[in-house]
C-alpha cells in the first residue's frame, strides 16, 4: 500500500509550534473566564453583606466595629 508523503521535521516542528500557540491562547482565555467568575462570586458575596448592613440599620463604621469586636472575641476564645 502506498502511504502519503511523510512530513519533514520542519513541518512537524511547525505543527507543534502552532498547536502550542493554540493551547496557550486557550489557557489564557480560560484564565480570563475564571477571573471573571471569581469577580462575579465576589460581587454576589458583597451584595449579601450589603443587604445585611442595610437591613441592620447600622452604618458601615458601626458594622466594621462590630466585626472587629467579634473577631477579637473569637481570637480570645480560641486561645
């Protein structure tokens, strides 16, 4: 049986380079998409916190104070 023409080493190298470039482009695209998902998750978490602050009637400074007190109490309890 006759086989097709064999690729030269230069053609093989070129094909591998093209494949690697395509994969690198895909990885970069996937990383961008992942970062967008992280940002979306953070926005949703911040919305929940913002809703809690609004519902509590406390100002941002008061909320920060309450959280700092809570964290201090938790640290003392863990010791």
